[in-house]
């Protein structure tokens, strides 16, 4: 358990080991996320890794090969772990390192653990095979699986005292999560189709002649696939512009972290916009050197200041 000695927070060896496990999971499974959180001080980086590791466990259940009934059982098991964390029942010597790290994070930061319940609810939507006819339908799903993570992250980041409009910070964090998730959906459209999932709203698919789905390296015959992608890119850019209003409310390193993660996804969005059919040929990604460049710009404050000014002008 964390304890304070002469003004400094110390953690036990078992808690440090739990955080190390979560950081290893994050580094191996979430390259984009890892590039961003490396800009944070140690305590915040560890906390973000704990949140990611728990979220990854939930996502892996939803994306795994188990029978749906077994997935439902596993997801309720993760909800019970969350309940133990919320009730303060997880000890430092617990055999589950993710639970140990999450419990310590919850003690050290005001994270709204209900956001992880929302994530579980969102993955349950996947397990049940839900589809989305309208953007409002999809937005509910995105708020659960990504917007909630934005609000949890804000609990770790905190806001600057006296920041203007700070009461809307959770809303902006939520919206930025939606922007990232919609970018993910565009990037993974072919992969998701191969797994029997369609996330883009049905009315958008119909509007652009894409209701037949995406099962090959070329768009459906007679469709305006580029039009569909450009339409969704514009929607994502509007979400980014709104979400970026969060940046001036964060301290320098937290703002750099958010700017770096969002910057990587904005660059993905640029690539998808330039070549829409690339998402049907394979996964669109950025090389490591480009991610590192975005991270350096984030830490230097260049992107943070530029994005903050653009967001305030409504042009991010």
C-alpha cells in the first residue's frame, strides 16, 4: 500500500512490481498509448498503465475466441474485481497485479472508477453483436469504450487551479475519447468486418452505397467509399477540435501526453484521408520514428500550444 513519509509517497515492493507488470503490458500492447504516457511523471505514468492494463483485460475478453456465454461470465468477473477495488478489499499481496496496481491508483488519484464499469458495458455490446443505425447509437458505444477512458485519464492528469472553463474538462476529455475511437473504427474497418463486426452507422453506409460491408481489399461495387471515409474523417476532426479545448486546462506534462497521443491519431487520420482504400488493404500505422517525433513535439510544448490556440479559435 502507498504510504507518505516526510511528504513523499512511497509504495511497497509488491505494488511497484504490480505497476511494472502493467507498464510491460502497456508497452507491448499499446504502442500509441505508450508513446504518450512516457511523457508523464512516474506516478501518473504508472497510474495510466494500471488503467490501461485493466482496460486491455476487458477488451481481450471481448475480442477473444471464447463462446459468448463464457465471455459474459469473464466480463462479470472483471466487474467483481472492480467492486473489490472500489470497496478497498485488494491488498498489496493479492495475486492479481492489475488489481493491485488499480487499487493503488484509486487510492492516489480521484479516478472515477465507474468509467471502467462503462467500459465493461461497452464490451458487452460487442459480445451481444449490437450494430449502430445512427451516429447517436454509435456515440453511446464510443462514450462507453473510449469517452469513459478519457474521463478516467483526467482523474490522473488533474486540472490546473483557476483554469478557465474547468467545469467542462470531463466533457472535453470524453469528446477527445470519441475522436480517438472513431479514428480506430476507420483504421480497423476491414479487420472488424473479418470478425463479423460493423461499427460505422448504418445510415452512413447506406448514404454512400456501402451497406454490403467490407470483406476485401476493394470497396463494395458501385459505392462511394472515399466519400464515406471523408465524411467520417470530418466528423472525427470536429470531435478533435472540441476535445482539444481540454489542453489549456492541464499542466505541461499532462498536456504534452494528451497532445502526443492525439497527435499520433490525427496523423493516422491524415493518412486515411489521403488514401481511403488503404484501410481495406491493411492496417494503417505510423512508423516509430514519426511517433517519436510527435512525442518530442508534445513534450516541447509546440503541439500543445499550437493545438490549444487553434481549439480556442475553433479551427483545430
